[in-house]
């Protein structure tokens, strides 16, 4: 009887820990969604927008930034930000999101092209 009681108590502790774990995961998921949405709204309100980022080394990036109506190329490192150049709108070739969607292929098209390159299985 004592052995049954101890194993039942252990099982209840395990179930309790699992319920708490799932609860923490759910809270974390919704908090992350809320913070992401909040940051997205805050970023869209301002005059600064990062249009493009290219990684050039470990922890070092080149970024194309729009500040108001001006465009800047900046180098961003671990502890420093350096202005590289100021560009005019004529010097840019910025793709719109519609252009990007048209230029991207979906996975099915890529897979069908790849499948055509392999020989067919013969019985």
C-alpha cells in the first residue's frame, strides 16, 4: 500500500510538472507574438528604415538605410557604426515586394525541374 502511494505521488508530480511546462510554453508563445507585433508597429511609425543588410564578416554588416528621404550605406560592427556613403534615389535599384514575389520560384517548380534530371526508375 505504501509503495502504491509513493508511485502515485510520483506520477502526480510528473503530471503537474508537465502541465506547468506546457503552460509556460503557451505563455512564452503568446508573449513573443505580442512583442513581435508591438516592435513591428513601432518600426513602421518612424522615419528610419533598414532597406537591405549584407553580412561581410563575423559580426560585421553593410546596411542600406533610408532616413527620411535620404539613403545611407553604413558599416555596422560589434561596437561601432560608420557611414560609408550617401546615395541618391537614382543610384538605387530597390526591388519592390511584388518584384521579389515574381522572381521567386516555389518549391514545386524547383522540385519538378530537379526530378527531370534524374533517370526514371524502370521495372
